[in-house]
């Protein structure tokens, strides 16, 4: 897919976990949060060029949940792309989103935007393995990514995947650096300076890090957040620490413009507006703009 743009705005929604309360239907806590997040996004004055649902769309891969998600995102006036997370079923996700491209059965694909200069490539990576909570990145997936990167060495590229290939310090969610998938991913992206960012989900928290010199960001979840606790965890002793907290749901907007990527993380909820751009603020705004000339 190739699209001509002078800037690209990419929305990311992750970890919706629809179906955590299967008996609740459309009144389910997670589905209501997802509907509110999508409504907030669709109400923005500047609409994204595309939306990426970056995994854990459902909580247990239920077909009816994918159907409800499909119905909801069908209201979007922009393209919607999906990649699976560890709570998904790849088969059911692809059945609900049959237009999703695949490579050797994996939901991996590239989107190319032509901005009149070097363009921008979005590379969506499938990090799901059935029965496994953590990430996966087999030789087949690595070969596809390596070939995509080798074929476009001068085109800025953003990788989207569910599992962040970093150790964030939340032990029960973290991979270990010795894991095969972790090492293979690092080896695959190493030295590819056209990769401007890696965008992930899975950790249910806003996190920034670096992978092989490449900036990495994690978009917070629509579903409740993973509690921030950096203490080591003893699997033989339950210490009553908080694990999940009902923090606000989030989405992110990634703006690519003039060779630069900026990511914004937006919580969704009800807050009081403390200031608006009214007439009495116009002189201040004129001054702010004037000093930049």
C-alpha cells in the first residue's frame, strides 16, 4: 500500500481485552472503555491517516468479541489495521479482519507513505505465539523483517508490534534477555538506522526505552493498567502488591512530519477545561508566534 502525504498521523490503540467479562456484552467495562477511547479519537479536529490496533484486541480470542470490535471500528473514517497479542487468536482475528495481510500465516505487513522525500514505511510485526504469554519472533518473521529493511535502507521506518523487546523492570510482565525471540529481534534490527521508532503495547503502561539505539515507546492500554512496582517478585511468596489498577484508558498519536516523529499519549476521561482560546488570549498567542519568526 502506498499513499502520498506531506505528513502522516498514526493512531495506536492497544490492549483492549474485550471479553474479559463475556456475560456483560456491550456493557462490559473494557468494551465501554474501548468505545469511549475510539469516540474520543474520532472526535479530534485532526483525524489520523490510519489506526493500528496493536494486540490483545480480545481477552481470550472469542469470535463474538472480534465481531463487536469490527462493528465498532467500521465507523472510523480512516483505515484500521490489526496485529495480534498474546490474548488473541490469530485465526479468529484474521477471520474478522480478512483484509489483514499475512506472510506465511503471520499478520505481518508493510504500509508505505510517499511524502515527496524519502517517504515513510510502517512495518507491522506479529509477535504472537499460541499458549505463550511472552513474545515470539521466529526465523520466518525475522527473515521477512530483515528483507523489508534491506530492501528500503534509506526509507524511515516505524515498527509496530505487541510485545516490547525490552526489560522494563516489572518482573511478571518482562521477557528475559536470553530468550530466543528477544535476541533474534535485537539481531534483526541491529544496525538499521532507518528505523526511527519501535511502538508496542502489552505492558499496559507508558514506557520509553531504547532497543539497539532505536527509540521504543509503549502505548498504555485501554484495559486497566499494570501497577507500577519495580520490586523483584518471588513466585513462592504472594506479597499482596497491587498488580492491576483502574487508571484511565489511553490511545496514542504518532506524528511524522518533515523527517521527525513525535508521539503523543492521550488519556480519556472527564476533566474540567481550565482555559480556552478566547479573545483575551489572542495577544498572548500573537506574541508567542512572533518570537519564533
